C-alpha cells in the first residue's frame, strides 16, 4: 500500500531485513500457506466491524493480537485473542503477553475449535433472520413523524443529527418520487423459499 516505502525504510533503519518480509498483496489461494508460517497474527485496525482475517488466522492456529475496536472483541473467545487499545505502547504490551502465551497454544486444537465456532450456513441463517426482522419493521409503515422521537432518544447530539439526516433523506425521497413516481417501478413478487 501507500506506506510501503516508509515501512521498508523503518525495516532498514532497525536492520530487520533478514527478519521482516514485505509480501504485499497475497493471492487468496496462498493466504493459508503464508499464515501457517507464523505464530501470532497482528491486527492493528483503527476501525473494524468484523474481521474475517482474524478468523482465517485463528483457523490456521495463530494466536491473535488485535486492537479493541468495533466488533473485534466479539469475534473470538478471550483465550484465542489478546486485545489492546489502539495505541502503540499498548500494542507492544499485548504482543509481549501473546509471546508468553504461545507455549500454551495448540494450533491444531485452535483449528478444530474454529471449525465449530463458525459456519457459513449458520451465518446465512442469522443474516436471514436480521433481514426478515428489518422487512417486518418496514411493513409497519410508520410515518416519518412517528419515527423522529425514536431517533431523538439516540443521544443528545446523535439523536438530533439522526433526525436531521432522516428529514433530509425524506425530502430527497419525495423529490425523487416527483421526478419518477413509484408507479413506474415493477414490484417483486413474494417468494417463500425454505433453506435446506
């Protein structure tokens, strides 16, 4: 990425050329073979909703050190991840803790646990539940005025911001309806498909 030159300069300044490899983009098919060469996976994101790379690393038997941001603390059980604040000093301390934990880590046992923790079938079922819930909420068809008090309850400033955004969205929607009405849009028929 754009910071590669600075990282290479830092590697040279600290004489780490023989200990740090700069791989760049790794093709998806080769990710597993790269991950199994390590012991600790470091994720230093400043924002992250759900990090699939952490799951891939744990599936390869790596202990994860990650910043405590977004949904990351919920991705893995506490004994499979060492969390740190998004601060360089705290990250260094977390890596030191992880190094001391390494003798207790069994990569094969970690891989077997990961197989039981996550499955795409389970994720798809949960996603479908969320979408069904959202669809049912939309069917209630509350007016904008009925929804605004709920947005106001989201916090002193956030609630007001949400209300402003909601009003702007509503006005934009009405403007688009004037430009091209709903009658021109083909309605998708309801399909009830049971998942197997």
